[in-house]
């Protein structure tokens, strides 16, 4: 499926508000409701839309600790990366895992109930012998900018 400017606008609006009505969405992307709904269904069928979720204000539930962790592996064979990923995939507190270029291999983002829980997770990981050479932790003090959506209309101009 080849996307056009209207499809990108639809995706942009839906990621900002997944509960928008079809009539409101159609109005925002300058379509009539029926063709708009057909496009949304096609975007879903083609896998561009993977689902709809609620954005939870976690700070209302209680305090959490966000930690970014740089991880360097001892070896860099495919099996080493696979072993590491198989282990960290099971950690519910791990929200993101990125293979990066530069001075380390992975950048991880954890959200835990506190420093004790984070320390426990990291101790378990290092005890598992999954190839971690070293890691550095960066505790987030404040997150002045957090966006839940990507700037699709500027990334994919048509």
C-alpha cells in the first residue's frame, strides 16, 4: 500500500487522539466520513495502525524511578546479542531497548518503583552471565519534554 498525504494526516491525528470520532477525523483531514473510514480500515488491515491504547498519568498513581542504562557486551557475535535480548525481553520494567552505535551497545529505559528495584534488576542481569561487560546508569531527575506521538506530517511530507 502506497501512502499519500491524507493517509499520513489520518495517522498523525489518530496517534494524537485514538478516540476521535470518524466524523471529527474526516473533518480534520478534509474528507467525507465514508472515505475516511475506508482509509482507516485499510491502514489497520495493512498494519500501519497496530492498536489503540490509553495514556496513563503514572505520577497520579505514585512515585516511580526512570533510569537510562548504557550496556556494553563482552563479545559481539550474533549469539551474544541474542542471549542478551532473550534475557532483557522478560523484564517488565524495561520499556525500551535500543541497539546503538558509539561507545556502548544498548541503551535501555527502565521504569521501576525505586532505586532498590532497579538495583535488584541489574544485579540479576549481571548474575545471569548473559554477556554484560559493563553498564552505566543515568537516573532521570525530571522529564520536561515527553511526547507520546511522532511528528508524522513533517517526517513524511508528501
